[in-house]
């Protein structure tokens, strides 16, 4: 079974965890790339607005085609404003998950992970509608907006990597 870690990260927090997961699993790392990069305060405000209003973003097609080559994906992404983020919503809508196993790993500033189950359920519905199956879900504690917490996320990955390998 061909496996990869696929991730979206704007500030580098999720990227740090994704890099650690790919390293420990010994699998390729695929970054989900938007056509237009988010920058600064305007990007922050726009990101929250898009997340709350479920607005998708345009992705570079090569990111989707690379992920489609694998049978099992560890999909990592942050939660913004308690919602599924635009690039992941787009990725889930545009990818071919037929017969694929997916492990969801989200990170968010809220240490209680209050919205994680809701976001995982939304992602699961989109994945299942496209023929995939979610086989595992994990919630990590990220950073407050504008702060870097990547090292902590990488340590959390080290703590759950055994469970990920079993799936």
C-alpha cells in the first residue's frame, strides 16, 4: 500500500508536524498549495471569513494529482475559526478517494479541541462521498494566530505515531 502525508500549513505549525510524521513513517510528504498565497493581516482576515462562510480556494492541480497516486493518506491541516479551512475543503472536493484509507490529523489553538469532532465529521462526509474511508482521527494543539508552535506539534506526532502506524 502506497502511503503519503498530505498537509496544508499557512504559518508552518502544521508543516512541522507533517514533516515529523513523514519522517517517522518513512513516506513522501505532499504540500497542498493554493494558487494565491495568503499574506499578512489581510490574509488572516480573509482566511477567517472564507472558513466561516465555507468558501473554497483555488489549488495548484499538481498537489491533487500527486496525492491521487497513493492508497493511504495521512491528511494534516489546521482548524480556523472553528471551521474546515478553504484549501482542505477544496482538496476534499477535488480529490479521488475511491478505495483510499485516510487518517485525519487536525491542529487548533483550542487545547480542548472543542470543534475537532465536528470538523472531522465534515471531512469524513466529503471523503466518503468520493469513495474513501476514514480509518483514524487525531486532534493536536496548535498555536494562537500569528504564533509558532511547530515543535510542540512535532512532539505530539511522536506521541501518536505508533497508533498511526497501526491503522
